[in-house]
């Protein structure tokens, strides 16, 4: 693969994929609350790399999905007020 292609993909990944910690920050949830959101199936990882469910598993989330979910949470909070 050419360097220009690698740079393009690397740039896309850096701009569009985020960790669980970053996702929790965007949604305004605690790490534990965001983990519960995942368990409930409201958010799904864009990519999972590794085996099992421990620290050897890397899960990355699509930033646009997380931003959309954050807007849903914000609207729900405003509706409750």
C-alpha cells in the first residue's frame, strides 16, 4: 500500500474513531454509565479487534454515532425539565 493511502486511512481513523473514554466524555456520561449504554445495546462499537472481553479487546466507536447519541441524551434531559 502506498504511503499516501496509508496517510489517508490514518487521517480518517484519527478523525472518525474514538475510544470508550472519549465517547463517554462526548455524551457527558460516566465511564460506568457509558458501559451500561453499551450493554443495553444502545451503542455498538464500529470495530472490535482482539479476542475475549478483557483488556486484550480494542473497541472503537464511530464519532458521528456518539455525537448523535449525545444529542438524543441532551434532548431527553431537556424534555424532562
